[in-house]
C-alpha cells in the first residue's frame, strides 16, 4: 500500500473493497475460508446514544486497538503508531482518475488523531506475503467521519478502473465498494484487484472502513476476506465498548 504508515505491511499495497459482484469470484479468494457458509460478522453502532461531537486522543485510540488474541491464538502484535491522520489513505494511486479528483482532494484535507498497528496471526511469519491484519483507528466528530465514508464510496464508484505507472510497466487497478449494514453505524467493504505486468495476477485484496460514532475503524487482511470481516467486527465492538461505554 502506498503511504499507509510505518506500521503497514507492504502487501497492503491497495485498498480493498467489494461492490457489483460483492467481491466474490476471481483470483485470490482461496483465503476466504468458507465465507458463504457462516453468518456475516456484526457489531452495534452508537448513533443516537453517544455525543456526536466527542473526539479522542491518539493515546485513547491506541488503548482501544485490538489485542493480539482477537486476531488469532498466539498472534503477534507489532508496534503501535500514534499520529495525525492527515490524508485520504489507501486506495492505490487515484491520481490519474479525473472523475475522483474532488472526492480525493477533500479526503486529503481531513484531520484526526490516529492509532495503528499490524498483527501477525502466525507469530513466526516475517515476510510481506505472510498472513497479517492491519488496524487503524481515527477520531473525528461523527458527522465528519460519516462524510469520510461517503467520499470513499464516491471515489470507488467514480474510479472503478485506474491506470497506474510502475517501474516495470503500467498496471490497472480495479476498485469496488459495497455496504456492510451490520457493522457499526455504517461500513463499507472495499476490494482492489491489480492486473498487468508480471507480478500482478488480479487477486482481490480487502479492507473494511467503518465508523462507530466518530471513530473510523480501518481494517484489512490482504487477500483474506473472512479474516478482514471478522477482525473489523471485533475492532468495532472494542471501540464501542472501550471508547463509548457500549454494552
């Protein structure tokens, strides 16, 4: 992923989303672990009960990040990074998509305290192609967080295909987005597939972006859709409980 932050694993090259076909089918979905056989993960929101203007510090967000065991037994948590969220992170290289210029510009102007961490379900894994879970929490007023998700949807819908120049050859990023009505106050699943060149096979990479009140919860697990969804649900429940006191 380009510019996600020091805590990101390199395989997070792209923002992950699903729309149209819901992210099903195609290469790279062998890691979904029977996604259609079980109930979709869910988590409650806090709209209507929490102060919509409330914001949190980076330290408060860091304390609400997932514990390693939420990702998997024996999972390893890497260092927590605190800072200022000051860019529309993720999504590959949108710069060549003129239709998404306004949405991208507004996303890049957004600000908020942030905390992030990467987890390794297999504690012995060290390579960028090994399984991982990435989580980022960002605090904004609830209305602003809702606008962020609205802009993410607009960007994906306007820029379903984006050509990107690389050192080797141009590649094409395919972006899709779908709503996830059972996660937090509102949520989307983003899927990115990259084709072209010798190293891109069109495998789907997934990321959930959701909000619980004014906290944006951004979770991805590469090509593992099921792990992305389950980790996002766990992260949303923890934010609701630890930051908003939800039961």
